[in-house]
C-alpha cells in the first residue's frame, strides 16, 4: 500500500509518486493476469473508473482486461516508463510517462491523472499526447 505523509496542515497526503509508479509497473507493464489482478486489488478502490480517450472502463477486472489487451498488441519488451516524479495534492495526482520497446524508440507519451481516496486510486484518467509533427 502507498505510504501516507503529513502535510503542513496536518492532513494526510498519499504517496502520489509511489502509487502512480506502482500502477504503471504492476498493472500496465504486468503481462501476468494473476499478478496484475493482485496489484489492482492493492492499488485501486473496489469499484474504480478509468477514463481513456475513447472509452470509460469500470471495475478492477475490466481495467485488468484493458491493460492485458494493450500489452498483447505489442512486443514483449514494450513498457511504460515514468518521466520524472508524480506530483499531487488534495487527493489528485499526476505522472507523466512514455512507452515503447525497451532499447527502442518512444512510441507514445502521456500522463496519468488519478483521484486518490483512502490511499488507493478511485478514478484514473489516461491522457495521451498528440503525435509529434
């Protein structure tokens, strides 16, 4: 589970960087469905919602299916990699990332924006950057 730290006002803030990096690594880079499901159970609330550019996905199992189907489209070395640290406050965090085959060219870049409730991801927006001109 993500660590919780205290803000200057005394309210607890989640570890945005740890949580969003774990989501990339343990959910969207995980090709094993059982390990991916276990990560979703740990990192996401019971009924999460994920907003993709062309789809709204509800529930852990559906998010797992999307991640698995996405990975199945690419070579085994395709990975999502964070570019910098996640930032956030008041329950909203964001993490920029890039994706492509290891040791290969970057195929796509984007950002995950997440609403965090009780230290877990409740809603996740997947924002894709337009292709370079």
